[in-house]
C-alpha cells in the first residue's frame, strides 16, 4: 500500500456530529433485546440481557484428602452431579464435626466428578447491556442487541478504566486538582466530569474520592497506577498515552469550549481485536431540522487533510499534509519508511511516518 491510498487511524474529535453506536451482547451469548426499534433510550437503559459466560472451577479433591486411590473420594462426597452449591458449602468429608472438610470456593453447579476431581460451573448473574448514550434505537438484531443513533460532540481517548458516568464538564483549578484537599469540598466539582491537563498521580485518586468526582479526563497515567485506576469508582479516560505526557493543545482547546456542558463518559477498557474506543459524548445544541453529518470513516490520506501526530517529538501536534512521497523516506534513525510531508501549525515542515498519523474523522 502506498501513501496515496493509506487510510490512517481515526480518533474522533468532533464538535458536532451524528453518532452511531452498536450495543451487542458477546458473540458467544444469545439473549433478549428489551427495546423495539424507534425507542428513545437514555444512558442507563438496559437494551439487551442474556446469560453471562460461566467459568469452570476444577478442584483436586483426592489430593486435598491425600487419597492414593482417587475412587475413594466417592466415600467422602456430600454432593452429586447436577446439584447446586453455595460458596463455603461442604463438597466432601466425613460426616459429623470431626475430620477435614472440602468446601466450595464459589457458588455453582457440580457438573462432573471423576479421577479424584470435582468440576464446578460457576453461577454468574445475567448480563445486562446498557445503552451508553442518549439517542434513538434505529435497528434491532434479534438475540444480540441494538444500534443507537444520536447527535452531539465526541472526543475519543486511548484508554479507560471500564466505568461510565454522566455529569457536567468542569476544568480543574489553575493550580491543579491535587491542590484541593479533603476538607475543602467545592460543590462545583462534586459529581462533575473534571478536565485536567496534567498526568494523573497517586494523590489524584485520593482527591477524586474526597471530592466525589464522577469522571476525570486526563492526558496520561503512569503504568504502575493502572490497577488503582481499575479499582476506583471514578470513570477515567486517558487522551494521550501511558507515562507523563501532557494534553495536546488541540484536545485541550476543544475541551475548553465544552466547559459547563452535559456529557457522558464511556471509559471503555480497550480489548484485543476491538475497534471500540473510550470516549466522551457531549450534549451540544442542535438547531430545528439540523442533521449533522456522521464521521467519514473511510477518509484516506491526501494533500490538505488535517492530521494529528501520535508519536515522536511532535506527538499531539496538528498540521496539514503537504506531500505524499511515493518512495520510502530515510529518517534520522536510519529507517526507511512510508512518510507524509506535514506542515505543523507552527509553520515547520517535517516528514512523518504514516504509522504516526491519525485523523479526527
């Protein structure tokens, strides 16, 4: 593929657009769709439900009792195949109070007993799929889910902690949100979506808890704080990268213009082979009869197109494509790769590897 037919990555940054989102149960699950086509839904409305995948638990029962003959386990069993058991319920052991007892580590169903092992299938609650945005159901796929359409602004990030929140967009104080301490509760921030241009620190999480932030949009997070982010109740959306990157000017200016608007943060945790991105959808005024265009999902790279740089010295900067060399370009590091010639907003002209370019849609 040459640069002339290159389709760069897209990460949407759009002030007003038509938004179309699929809400489907996993491929391995067939369930029930709870809303018909044409229904208006809100963020928390359940649009489909179905059985959750039920993991299996293998228990080495004969080894637990130090039995040389696995068949001796049948003399100690207190459950049968097909029986449901609760967490902590006795599976095997001598009757009465004395003697060792093997208990179930989970609530589940006994599906097999063989060769000294007990196999349980864990009982999991049904999966309920929420709409995730305010909009209208435009189509239904039986047993799987729905397609929802809405209008609004959208900003997509690179990572989220798998939380969802609705609130008003507020920017942190000029000296940073870490300078708000526990006893200094500011009502304008409680229950709000907080925008910070600084990388998240360990103290940031204590401030989130103390102040009751419902969501935080930040440029970056240190890798050793990821587990802490996954455990917090606050929705966290990262716009740039892992590490200590600052927020790019183009995203910061976009969010400055959205101060005070209502928004939905869907801090989706990216998964392998998934194209879905963590994002914030913002309520913006729509004139009567106005129908904003959807993103151009098949935008190829061409002269004049605005692009955003995602890696290297100029990461986060914006420019316009001024040339698409057909030959490979030699970089300072010695590599020869397909590049685009980009003029930055500063006026500087540079060669950028195609893999380091994305467009907003």
